[in-house]
């Protein structure tokens, strides 16, 4: 059981989140994030990702309360018993992906992604991608609408919508998933070890432009994208007992 004396609250721009923050700070107080034992994020999954990115240099874990829609990374909202909930919460540690995207104009975009790094066609024609894993060409040409690499935590997000596999939260595995693969027909992707370094090279980049995105940090027109896990960054996320990511991922497979 953790000791929680000081809480920092962060809220999205939504009115419901702002009102929730006012009620909670009146009841439990509010401190700067760098002084907090726990950071409480009020919003939806998008705001939770924003908060995790903004606080990754701090040691305090983050506990989300859902004031959005889906709230996969969030806990149920309630003003009551917050100190007890934080003290009893289960902790999950997530390593993000590191993206290095090389643009056709020479611009290099580096970013971290908690859920996935995705490549998407940016024009009317399908993308053509070469896939290289750990320096070895694994697919000379993939014709598709896009492809992504997802972490276990992100495997139920965009990856699942693209018919990728749900990954157990403790697994040292990444999902490489194709979106609307045309050639090879029906190719859905691959499971790769967490240590893998994936490189996508964009073929016919001028004729078939491709954009790359890492948790909303984008390069609009890329030549190549390198993706790897970043073990030096540890995102600590708190969940109510019995409602952690492992349980949520398992439940999602039977829904």
C-alpha cells in the first residue's frame, strides 16, 4: 500500500473534466506535479497519453479518471474515497516506442509513442513499403493503406481496429500490423520481439506519399521510419484493483 499525501490534478479542456478538477481540488487539495506523490489525470485516453508524455521525467505514477468516452487507460470517476483508491491501486509499467522519421525534405522527426507508431498513405494511391527488421529485409514490397507497430498497451487501440492481435500486457512482444493490405493479399502482419528494430522504407515516395505518426507527433511526408522500444522511459500507470491492463486486455478478447 503506497503512502499518498500530495496529489496533482490535471484536466483536459472538456467542461466535465474542468468541473471534476474543481470538485476534487476543493476536497483533496492540489500541488505542483513535481511535488506530487501521484498525478491524477481527468479526461479521456487521449488526455491520459498527453499527461504521460508530459510527466515522463517525473517519478510519480499517474492515475486516470474517465471524463471522456472510452477510457481504456482510465479508472471510473468518483470523488469519494480517492486517497484509499490511490493507496490500493495496482501499478503497470509501460515502455514506449521510439520513432525516427526521415522526411523527403530532409527533416527528421523523433518522438515517443505509448500506443503505436503508424504509417498511413497521404494520397489517393496505396502506399508501397519495404519492411526491414534488425537489418534484414523481411518484405520487399507491401502495398497497403498503411502499417503500424504497437505495444501491448496499445494493442487494443488502432492495432485492434486494423485486425491486429491483442498482446498480453507483460509480454515482450510488439505487433506489426498492416492496414488494408493489397499485396500480399490478406497479409495482416507479424509478432516481433520487443528488442526488434523495425524500419519501413517508402517506395515511390513522391507518387505515393506516406505520413508517419507517433501519438499525434507527425511527419507528413516520409522516406523512411525506424521504430524500436525505449526501455529507458518507464510510464507508471495506476489502476483500481482487479481493473488493471491485464484484466482489460483479457476482457476485450471475450467482448
